[in-house]
């Protein structure tokens, strides 16, 4: 089921996910959430470069769990947190 522009923040938690994050972000984009935030835990591979191609908001501070649950990070009331291997329908 597509989100269809609902006020949903999608948070993708990553670390060294260069092999999977591109497909994940592509799949998330097809569902048209209000925002997508990539929270990175200190990747040393191509994860950040790939995420930047999608022009998503990127938080790169090594504190993934704290960042993705902080209300100050999200602009929407509703949120979902995904691993970079997820492929939402």
C-alpha cells in the first residue's frame, strides 16, 4: 500500500550499507512519504554517497538509535523506522 503523501517520516538506519541502501531508498521513494531521513552510524563505505544521490536528509553522528527516536529530528507525527535492507511495497 502506497503512503500517497501522508504525513509520515521514514527513518532508514544505516552503517556500511552501500550494497543495499540504494534499493531501499528507491523503494521508499515510490511510496511518497513526507520525508526520508537516513541516520548513519559512521559508515566507511559508499553509504553516504549513495544516500546523498537521493537528496535525503542525512544525520551522520554515530548515535543512530537516539537520533531516529528524537521528536526534534522528525517533522511528522507518524514515523516508521527501516533497516537499509527493507523494500517497502
